[in-house]
C-alpha cells in the first residue's frame, strides 16, 4: 500500500489557507497533553479501528504522530479500510516543533 508523505511546511500552508482536511493525531494521551497541533483531532493509534466512524472518508486525512512511524502504520490501515486520500506527516510533531513552532515541547 502506498500513501503520500506531506512535510510540515505544506501542512502549515493547508492550515493557514483554511483548506478543509482532517489532521489525525495518533499519539498516546500523555503525549497529546504535552503538545498538540491546534487543528488536530486525537484518536490514539490503538483506538483507530474502533473509531473509524469519526474519520471522514470524504476528506483528505493527514496522519501525524511523534516522528512519522506510527502514523505510517495508521495510513496503511486506513487505506486497507477503503480510505483514499491519506497522507503521512513526514517527521511528525518533532519536525513541526523544529521547523514551524519551536514553542511546542515534545516528549
């Protein structure tokens, strides 16, 4: 299964342009308490199969985690479930904090 990667600069452009998409944060609860990209929805990776109804199949879905590994697995899973427009945030919130918003702390 193949999915696109999107970098943090492209994500920031999407957010700034108010483009409609879903930013899905699949990190654990304690990680999200420390840092979060404001427009994201949080569904921990292990809960995604039970909460597919919360993820809009009609929208572009950008999946993010800490570094991009867990989100890549979720991208593959979503594609297997019939989602079409799924992208992985390259470098995850680590890259976001380094390149876009240094005020974000990452555990």
